[in-house]
């Protein structure tokens, strides 16, 4: 059996408020534990655009005691 232990996601959002909303939503999920969350405000000098890069690490199963199988699916 294969068990997914954790996932690290990197997202781009428009504002810090969106990043904080994302953190709150992730923290309330019962499907995983949010182990770490960080965001960095970036500025593109060429387009004079500000944006935020979010990184989140989600724990799906404990390494020593995995208890759920996860089917990973990416929709684009």
C-alpha cells in the first residue's frame, strides 16, 4: 500500500489578505494538518505589479502510523 505523507504547495495570490484567508481555510481542514505556512510579498519591477507567493506544507499521514490512502488528482 502507498501512503501520501505530506504535500508542499506553492501558490501565487494577488494580496496579503488573500494569503491570510488561504491560511485560515487550510488550518480548518479536517483532511490534513497544516504544518507550516509562509508568504512573501514580491514586486515585479518590469510591470510594477505586486503579488504574494504562498508556501504551505500539509501533513496527510504520519510516517510511523499512516492511516489513509489518498488518490492524487490535478485538474488544469
